[in-house]
C-alpha cells in the first residue's frame, strides 16, 4: 500500500464532503470508540452502587433474630435492615452477625454482609462482603477484606479493601480493583469515587479491555441520521 | 495541495478486543466526560494510538452516563499524539475524533505522516475512520514530501 500524492483532492470539499461523510456513516462499519461509553458508564454504576444505598439510608425496618452478650460484646444474629432511598427504591442489608463492643459502641462489625441496593431506576446492585466495620459516629464503613458488587445489568466489581464515607457519599479503595461487564473490563491499582458515584477516578496502571462482542455490537447498532444508536 | 492515502489499519476489526491503558482515568457524570491521563495507549491488533491525554465527551442529550444510554459525541487527544497502523505512522500535537461524522483530524505545527520510507509533512491529517482513507493538508503551505529515493541503489 503506497501513498500516491494525487493532484486532485482525494475528497470533494464543502457540502458534498459532508454528504460523503454522512453516506459513510450509514454503512454498517465499526466506529472506533462508539462503544467506549457503555464501558465507562459501567464504572460509574459501580461507584454509584457503592454508596447509593448508604448515602440515603432511611432505616425503617431493623430485624434482629437474637441478641446476646458475649464477653463484653453485644452480638446480634442475622440483623436485617431494610428501607427506601429518597426515590422510594427499596434496599436491604443483611449480615450473619453484627458485633458491637461495649467499649467502642460506635463501631459495629458486620459479618457475611449482603446488601441489595438500587443504582438507577432500572438497575439494582448487590454488595457481598465477608466483613465490614461500620462506624456510626464517623458514618464510615470500612471493608477490610475482598468484596464484590454485582448489578442486575451484568456488571461485577471486585475490590480488595475500601473505605466508604457515607455522609460524603464517597468511597476510596487503595488496592487493586477489577470491574467487568459483558462489554468490557477495567483494572486499576486504586479507585476513588466521589459525589455518590458521579465522579469515579481510577489510578495507577489503568487498563481497560473492550471485548470483541462489544466491538461487534457497536458495528451492528443501527445508527439513524440523528446519530443516536438504537440500543 | 493534498495527498491522499489509506490508513487501512485504522478501520477497526470487529472481532478484536480494544485495549486502553493510562495512568489515570476519571469519569465525571456532571460534565459528561471521561478523561484518560498519562501514557494513554489505545490498541487494537496492529493499530496503536498514543497520547498524553484523551478526553471522551458524551452527548448531553443522552440519559445519564450511569445508564450508559448517552452516546459519545467526540474524543480529543493531545500531548504528543502518535497514530500507527500497519506501515503508516502519523504524529501530531492534537487529534479530534468526531463520532457523528466518523472522522479523525490530527493537527499541529508539523503533522508527520510516514509510510514505509516515505515521509509527508503537513499541518492537518483527516482520516475517515470507517474506510481508513487519510488526507494530509498543508493549510496554505505546501505538503512537504520526502520520497525514499528508491532509485538510489541500496549500499
């Protein structure tokens, strides 16, 4: 393939150029980064999932199977907290045990956490963590062991550790993070999320892979003149 | 005076994954933007795009970024842009992808397009992303062409 500098301009200019470009856009060919967006939105969903339920916690129902005092600690079995966020979407948080040390009453250690929370009006997410400690005073939640978030839209995230500032609606994870969805996957050495998921920052060794089927899907997504793809 | 060429490598293959690497990625829903900073590399097969900064802008009309429905409007790359596909490489100061028109424009004081041993220098390279056809403009000046003097016998 050699370059032949032709005297005649390779493309007509002006209006016909636009027509030419539009004609091109009708052809069913892959667009270079058209599908990048679903991938990026996946990340925002992860972030939002992380704090959406915590940020707007309005506990209505708290059920505890049994409470016992064991060597200076209150141990609650199978606590379940349910409520709705401010757009009336239900959430629930279950744990096998909640342990509160009388010496540090503000700290509640939760074990085998399963939290279901709304992410957007059509997507919900489930956070499962073997352990987490909730600091009522500081309104912070610390996950010290690897945990997962999965959404009903087929996206999952694995984090090693994370600190959630519930009041601020932010989450920081200074350990490797991996997010995968049918369209793409992202790994990074750390992730910071602010403003209830509206801003997510991945740092150090960010690597995003967009899967071939996402690339194909973009190819087949019929795009009409207004340029919006019919998903 | 323009010279036309084809960067077929740029026409993406729909059976290959695309890899994006960077030091940092910030996604901001309020401004509808995703910003890759630091050693940004976008690769698919033998196509490589490198830049110091890549910003992806979403259409504001779309739903929120979180629901993934909004579409990409355009992508800008800057800070030492390099595009390599097949035997061709192009270097420039900035690059702009217009998703609607499916075009990519690399511009800068010196946009250098090399194809094998031939070197073309202009100030603007317009590439049709689907066909890979590229057009180098000299913005008023003349496209400087340095053809490999194939005729000279190789030593």
